[in-house]
């Protein structure tokens, strides 16, 4: 049995949520003005802000999605970690100090610092909303995933729970509460991920014959999951349940052969862990899906003995086949994904607004360095956690997002409770940052600056809080609709939209004096529309969202960044050159 309600983990989970809400309520008294609500009065210490960067950035995609992808596909999943971390180089050397000098509350402030243009405010505000809502989807999916094993509730209940909690956090205290929640969960996530990694190394490897619940798999045994037309699920022909005593999947994933015929290795060192795995054999699980005439879908999960050397080799999973593929389309798709991850970090609105919470440009730079150190250390740990989950005998073969929490459960229940609760606060911190960025875009950029409606501090904060409720409700609906997709994969799309819409304008504003306001507006609109359009017309969206054949897609590959990011730069340069004379004559 994988999912059974247990009072102990639920109690720890409830305690974490209660502390988070209590902190929010306490700090809410300090966020009455717009400066306090959106930017915490610029008084957050640089070290706290740096760890909060990590707390904001290490989202459900980082903890749940990456660990799950490594657990299911091996080293290929770690490529997301590399891309996410590399993006911080752009943030450190290109964005950190200029953002602090140019802006006050939002990303649009920085873009509009030299122009005082309503068009820029409106375009940047809409872009912030689009990117934030797109990035909210994987966070809400991750929230639903976490609640299932903890409380025995369905996916939608978890999405609603996190949505309501985050709305409360943002509405009560804004950036002050969000920063300290992110600092708390960023610290705890890194610390307890390190504890889990040490336990993985201490346990080492042993030859397993089946799942950690004691079920013994025959070498040709399969697991069959049937989704009926009415949405109900059968597991091996019986109704699936999440309560004790009801039919459920058996956890899977184990080492079937160790080097030199060993049965157990005992504790291993950090480097020895990879040497042993390289010479071992791991039982992974593949699946085939078939649509039936009655509207149901049957998925059969089959064992796939895999050499450890293949697990640790990049390019094995179809999504990353471009590394070694002779097909130029596959290569372009892979390069496009990595380009989006590299460029997307410095373009995410909820990351950019963190630079306004410190007092000066030097503090912004120091915060970024602390964030890079914390994030880099965590991403190294994801490789151990993902591979540890792969060999733990505790994975849910139908849900890659649950690999890390189920790995913790295979160690002991208290650790599972703590890891799951921290992962939940991880979702809270990231979602609150995204909703805060959205509320600032509406109240400060669109209504006050874009439409020219005069608002005092109290009115700005009030509109921001109303926006938070609306955006939170949208996020809840989308989190329920997209529950089948891996959260890290969804984030890859969000990074593409952010990099395409925001990065060209920000970089060219800083480094090219010929940039005009018309160029900035055009680049934002073209980058945003082209990247969103490409994603909606891609093969992955056709297959996993629309339920149509991937071959019917209207674009050749699924990741748009390699096309839409350069398109944003070209658009900005072309429009700026055409409108440059007009700017000179107006001056």
C-alpha cells in the first residue's frame, strides 16, 4: 500500500501550516502601506533575503518534479537542476544591481524607469500576470500531490487547501510575511534534504525483489491501471482507494543486481554511491497506454531491468534524446529547453521583485550570492534523493511527483511527515510570491500607472488583495485541470514564456542606448504571444492536454525558447531602429 492516512504525519503537517499562518498574521500588522505590502519597506537583511531567494526559487518543481524525474529517468532529470542553477549566473551578473537601482515595486518599474510610458506599464503588467499564472500551475499540481498521502484526500482537495492558505498569507501581510515564510521553508528544505541524503548514503544498496510494502514481484509481473469514462480508477481490475484495506498500487523500484554478486553494500560514501550504482542493475518501470472503445483508458506498467551505467548516462529519456540523437529536431528541442532554463531565472517576476526588499544594490548582489550557494547545494542533493528513490522500492509508478516524499516514508514516518510538510510550505512560499507579483502588476502597473487612475496607499493595497483572491482562484482551477503532468516539465514551459517576454527588454534596456519604449512594448507582446502560442500548438500539449495525437501538432517541437527568445531580441532591435528618430525629435 502506498497511500494510507496516518495521524502522526498529519499532525506534523498541521503544525507546520499553523505556524506559517500564525507568522503571517503576526507580520500582517507591519504591512499597511504600499511600500510595506509590495517591498517590505526595503528593510529585509541581505542574508535573509538570499535564503528567501532559495525558498522562493526551490519550488514544487525543484523538490517534487526534479527528484521525480531523476527517480524515473535517471541522470536526464538532473539536467533541469543544471539549467535552473545556471540561470542564476545571468541574475547575478546582469540583473541584480540594475533592478534595485531602477525600480521600486515591480518588474515594470525597472523597464519604465527611463521612459514614463503607460504602454510599457500595461505590457509588462500583462506579461507578469501571464508568466505568474503559468508558473502557478505546477505549484498547485504539486500541492495536490502532497496532500494525497498525508491526509488521504483527493488531488483537488490539496489544491484548494494550498490555494486558500496562500491567499490568506498574501492578503494578510504581503511581502513581509512572504519573505519570512520563504526564509523559513528555504532553510528547512535544504537542511532536511541533507539529512535525507545522509540517510540514503548510510542505508546503501541492497538487492530487493519487490516493493517496500513486502509484495514480491515476479520478473514478468505488471500493474494495470484503468481510468473509466466516468473518471473512476481500477487498479489490477479492482476499484482504487486511498484508505487502508482498499485496493492500491504496490510501490516499486529496486536494485536487482549489485557488483560482485553482493546482496547488500552497507553504508557508502558520496562518490562510492555512483560507482556502485554504475555497476549494478536497477528495475525501472515502463508503461503502454491504450484508449478503449468505451471511453476508458488502460495503462499497463511493466518491469524494465536497466543497467546502472544507462541510468547515469544523459540522453536516455525521449525528452532529452537530442543530446545523442541524429534527428536535428530532437537536438533543437533539447537546446531550446536548456536555453529557456538558463534565461528564464532572471525573467521571473516573483524573483525580480525580491530585489526591492533590500536596502541597496550591494545588498541585492550579496543576496544573489547567498541564493546561488543555497540553491546549488540543494540541487546536488536532488541527484542523491532522486536516485535513492529509484532504488528504494517505495515509488508510485503512476506519479513521478511523489518520489521524494515516498522515499522519506521508506526511511521512517516522522521523516516523511517533516519532508512532506516542508514540501507543502515550499509550495506556499513560491505560490505566495507569484500571487504577490500578480497583485502588484494589477494594482501598481495596470490600474495606477497604466490606466492613470490615482490611488493612495490604502487603495493600492486593497486592490492588490482583491487581485490576490482572483489569481488564487484561477490557480486552483488550473492546478486541478493539469494534475497529470510532471511539475518540472510544466515549469520548463513557464521559463520559456518568462524568458521570451521579459528578458530581451530588460537586457537591451541595460546594454543598448538605442532601446525605445516602442521597442520594449513590441518585444514583450511578441515574446509573450509567440511563446504561449507555440506551447499551445505543440505535440506535448496536443497529447497530454487536448487528448489529440502528438503528430497533429502545428509546430515541429515542444520547447519554444530557441525560436521565441531570439525573436524577442530581433523585434526590440527592429522596432527601436524604426522609432529611434521619433524619440530623438521628441527629446
